[in-house]
C-alpha cells in the first residue's frame, strides 16, 4: 500500500536559516500517512468509530538536503510492515522543482484501545488493509 501527496513549502515552516525546520517533516509524514489511510478506506472517523487510536511510538528522519520556501515537494508513504498491534510506515520526501531527494524516514504506529489506553490487536478490517501478520 502506497500513497504520494504533493505540497508547497510555506513560509511559516521555515527556520531562522531559511529552510524547512526539521520538526516540520513529522507533519509532512502525518499528512501523507493520513492520505494513505484515507485511500485505504480507513479515514480518521472510521478509526475513531473502531474505538482505537494509532499512537506513534517511534519516528526516524534522515535529512539529505534542505527544502526552501515555495519548493514543490512530493511525500510518498508506504505501509511497510504490520503486526497484530503495530504498523510501520516509511516516507520519501522529494523536491520536484529541483529534482532532489530531501529526506527519508519511518514511523511505527501502535494500536491503542481508546477506553483503556492500552495496546491491543488491530480490528480485523485493519488487518486486511495493513496485511497484518497477526503474530
């Protein structure tokens, strides 16, 4: 499962050096991840109705080149792997107008029961989307 989104770098995303602040990349990842879930038939309201939350337990980013104001970025999100209670997404950020890879990264999301706050297995419909191993 894979989704690619496109966006333009906005001025408020820049740091004092004039390039995209490192923390903004996690926001880019989230936008791409939400688009992937939407495309897979799991929009946010559906996740809420299932009584679960997807909590990010781990995130990594490798910065390869800076992005600047008005750069046109494409962010690709791939559902790499899934277990009974977690899912790993990987990301690639590329600058379209400079034909350059900007960053790569990953996030690991854990399925949390909304009422208890404890990890739980994915509902069956999610396992079908993620391709869970159901360990």
